[in-house]
C-alpha cells in the first residue's frame, strides 16, 4: 500500500511542480524543460522541502526514455540517414572520439582513471535528442538540409551510445570498475571478456535480424488488424503495447537496452502507413513521461556542486559548448561541406542530455565513475540546456557575420556537395510525398466513386479503406446466392452486376452497392446477384459493417433508406407481376 501511495505521490508532485516551473521557465523565455529540471531539483534530496522517491522517479524516467526513443524511431527515415551518411557518420563518430579524448584528458587532470575518463568523455560527447528536436521545430528547420544533417548526425551519435551502453558492462572489469557490479563473467580475465563481447554481439545480431526481417511484417499487420476494429483506444493501446513490449522483450531476451528496443520498435512501426497515427497517439504519453524524465534527472542533481567546484563545472561546460562545437564545425569543413552547415550542426548539438544521464548512472553503478563525475555531468547537462537558446542565437549571429565579411567564401565553399545533398534529399522527399499522394488519391477515388462517403470525416474514410476487402468476379459468376446468410455488403468499384428479380433483372453499375438488406435485417439474402462484366468490389464484412454503421448513423440511415426503397420496389413489382399473371 505504501508503495502505491508513494508512486502516486511521486507522479502527482512531479507533474504539479513540473507544470508550475515549466510555465515559469516559459515566461522567462527559457525552454520549458529547464523548468522541469528545476522542479526535479526542488523535489530532490539536496534542497529543503519535499523529497520524493528517487528510485520510483528513475523508473518512471526509464519509461520516458523508452517512449522518447520510440518517438525518435517513428520519425526516423532510413533513406534520409543514408543520404546524409557522408557527413553524419564520420562527423558523429569523429566527434565522439575527439570529445571522449578531451573528456579523458580532463579527468586525468583531476586524477581519475581511464574508466572514469571514458564514461565521462562519452557522456559529454552525445547531444540531446529532445533539446535538438524541440529547437529545430521552433525554428522550422526540421526539413531543411542543415536540419536533416543535424538529426542524422544525432541519430548516429545515439546509435553509438546504445552500443556503448551494451558494451560498457562487458568492459567494466578491465577498466577498473567494481567487479561485483559488472557482469560476473567479465571479471574472469581476457577469455571471459572476449566471450562476453561475442555473446553480446551475437545477441545484438539476432535482435537485428528479428528487427529487420520480422518486425516490418508483423508490426504493421498488428496495427492494421487493430485499426480495422475502429476503436481509437484499442489502437493507442496497441501502439504502446508494441513499443513497451518490444523494448522490454528485447531487453529480456536479447540483452539490448530498453532504449534500443524502443527505437527499433519505432523504426519498424514507421514502415506502416499508420505510423503518423501511431505517432500522434503516443505523443501525449511521450510528452508526459519525458517530463518525468527531466524531473527525475533534476532530483539526482546536487546544485551545490556549482559552489563546491565552480572551476570543474566551468571546464565541463566549456568542453560541451565550445570544445564539441569546434570539433563538429571543423569536421564539417574538413569534409568540404558549407560553413553554414558547420555552424548550425555545431550550435544545434552544443548540449548534452538523456544519454549522458543514462551513461553516467551506469558508470556510477559499475563503479567506474565517481559520484562527483555524475554531478558534474548533470551540472553540464542542465547548464548547457539552459544556455542552448543563446548558443543557437550565437550560431545565427556568426553565420551572418561570416557571410558579411567573406561573402564569396561563405557562399562558394562546399556548395557543390551541399547542392548534391540537397538534390538527393529532395528526391527522397518526393518519393515519400508521392506515396502520400497515392494514398490521398485512393481516398479521393473512393469518394468520387461513392459520394455517400463524403459525409464521414477523413479519419473514418481512412478506416474504411482499411476495412474494405477487395474482391473480383468474372462475367456470369454468382456473387450472392438467394437464401444465404448475409456475410458482407458489396460496393462496386468497376464493372456491373444484375440482381435477379423474378421478372426482369436490375442492373447495378460502378458506384452502387448491394448486399445491404440481409445485413440490415439480420435475415437471408433476398435475391441472386450475378456479375455481368469483370467486376471489382470493395466488401465490408458483416462485423465491420455493424461497427462502422453504428458509429455513423447518417450513413446507416442512407443505406437503410435505399434498402427500403428497393424492398418497396420489389413488392410493387411482385404485385404487378401477380396481376399480370392473373389476367
Ligand atoms: P441482400 O438481400 O443482402 O442480397 C441481395 C441484394 O440484392 C440485396 O441485399 C440488395 O442489395 C439487392 N437488391 C434487392 N432488390 C433490389 C432492387 N430492386 N434494386 C437493386 N438492388 C436490389
């Protein structure tokens, strides 16, 4: 019982504090997440007043990371990354290497070991996905060439960190970590370490195979199946179940991190055309847990480290803001890409975030990183996130200044590579736009052929496209047999059928429907229906018909009016025939 109360208390206090401080931060024209971090600090053990349960908060934070990585995966386009790989891969890896070396150098100045240096350096080398994406969105830069290069660069950094998270425990024994916390096998010497690494890589390999071969088949299939039920909450639930299920399952079975599992779940889901709905559905929860993530990070932070060790904090901040930026800028320039790209990558990635916290706490738990190191990383993260808007402004200002001073250098340097990349990105965007257009066209055609669907909203039209089962028939084929149970309603997209009424048949063309009577009455088919041409039908099965029509009473009324009209027509025809027979 106590546990439940404290979970509730942690979440409630977390949300209330985060909302208040987030709002205040916004008023001060700072990113709201600065407010969330401050809320966490207020709830943490280092400040007077309320102290929330840090253990619970960190579990909630883990949930935030899972959802966050899932979101990154959903927006991740493999073709985009391939297009920008020329700058993103060498850039990210080169910068991680150099920034880690700088970190190791800084740590050796403080007399810390190599293990601490590596964890510290790695933590400082990776930028924050959340902060960058929010900044790009605010500046409308997500789709620009520089924006895409920055995002691609960041994804490579994230992937490298995922690998680091997997490999760090395996190496912690050699790096001087405490052997108990590290995997027991790694303490046994070189052979055992090789074995651990081999097993780790094997597991990651098996996971990759599963993700590449089965994921894209199974996940979109599940989503379509659930979308066909037409239940929005079931759809949201399934999206979350897939995200959390894959994250947890892959951590349990393959030993990869939750973060990687969730990221892959997102990538796999992005293959489905329902991905935008999945993204929209999971966004509110993602936002809520991301808030708790920042709150829990704030709770870990000891603000007095700034007073205790101002020089170290300043050094860390300088490394993050100036060191990393300079490295990033130089790599872009050396790769012969434009100055403007170098400056925007440098400014966009001049902060550290979620992965740094995860790495730092793993480093502490493995006994590699002193607590002091974690505090410095947290201080570096919080301060670099706070000053990020200023760094971005600085980047803009520098771009303008360089442009003014050396206009031809600014415009000409790296132009050919930039233009080639821009063309390639345009081509990719066109392909995805074409795919969207194709989908739009299908919807448009649906409405043109069956104007009755114009009265339902766009989401329901999409739902219909999912519900419809295509069916074909050749001339002479009996599509419906009189006296059978009604299994579905048929919409004719092309061709024609004849409803076999006693005297003369009624011909129905593309755009009409049949088979509604038995579904509405729950009784048997009232007539034979024969194809008189090559026909294409869209069939709404009985169960789907019932669910869909119950949600759209106006449509049901229209169909039912038509059925009544047809029935009346049949009755009067029968009467007429009887009287003709009698005479
Ligand atoms: P159902 O009874 O399910 O199966 C046979 C279908 O033929 C029926 O639904 C109607 O859709 C269709 N039908 C019956 N009478 C007419 C009619 N007079 N005009 C057009 N279609 C009809």
